[in-house]
C-alpha cells in the first residue's frame, strides 16, 4: 500500500474504520426495531445508502493503495464527533483501525513476533508498532521505561474530532495494537 503522498493525505483505512464503526453503532439491534420504525432508521447515519457507498469507495481505495484527501477525513471526523455516542464510535474505530493495520502485516512478521523468544520478538514488535502508528495514525510511539504511549500531533487525521474523542480513538488503537503485537 502506498504511503502518504503528502501531509494532507490519509490512509483510507482510517475513514473506512470510522464509517464501519458508525454503521455498527447505528445497525438495528433486532428485527422488531427494523419493522416498526423505518422512518427512525432513515435518520441513522450509519445505515444510509451514502455511508454504504463511502464504505465501498474507501474499501476500494484500501485495496488499490490510494490515499484519501485529509480534508475529507477531517470533515468526517467532525461529523462523527457531534454524535451523542462519539466516544464509543471513536473507541470502536480506533480498535478496528489497529486490527486492520495489524492484519496487513506479513504472515512472516506476525509468526516471528509470536514464535521468537521474547527478548528478540519485542524489538521487532516495537518496530512494527512504530511503523503502524506513524502510517495509520499520524503519530509517534514513545517509550519511557516499560510504558509505551502515542504522541499525537494536532495535525493527526482524527485530532479534528476534539481532544476527548480523538483520545478515545488513539487510546483504543494503541491498546489493541500492543495486545496484538504481544507488547502488553
């Protein structure tokens, strides 16, 4: 997949994960809700035809390795940040982005991290975490002793959502990624 072409482009995995999290949050819980309230369901952003079309578009961009305009992602983040369930949606999207980014690692690297002795696997895992954090989150991985945290610059793709939702997104992503890379 192509890396960022310039500072205002974003990996399409980010908006894809955001919209998939919105779709999941807005999906009706049971058949009764779908049957009795079609006019209410039309007001749920995540199940509109527009969102499905955007999910398809971002999925194709992921497959083709094409970056997305950063301003488009900023507008999406601001829209989602106005939702009453914004923290949950951003938390879900952050974990989803981390899982998808991890899934894109080669099978060989994942096997090395799982099978090598811990003292050899950890540096390899940290290197992969730094690469993923930079590419998909526009952030830097920092380590102070045994503590690992993400340094997120104000220009990061999801930072436009405000400090709270952006923190929920990045915290969930970091926890998921560290768990997947066996760094916890």
